[in-house]
């Protein structure tokens, strides 16, 4: 919602720039998509490693 309001303000202030932004937005999104997927994979990898390291402590904590 906030990005739409910013775009509306940009449309009032400088409409050619607002139209350029709305045309280029899908292309920028497509270019950034692999980086989002890479970030998701790295986050999952670190989460998996953290859970492997914390597994013994979790098992000992559930005993008592």
C-alpha cells in the first residue's frame, strides 16, 4: 500500500518518471528473482546447520 501511495505522489510530481517506473518494475523484479531464491536457499542452509548443532542440547533439555 505504501509503495502505491509513493507511486501516486511520483505521478503527481513527475508523471514521465512514474510511467517509466511502472514499465520497468516487472523487469527489475525478474532480474532480482534469482537473488531472492539464493537468499532463501542460504537462509535454509544456515537454519539447517544451526538445528544440527543445537540438536544435542534440545534432546538433553527435553529429558528432564
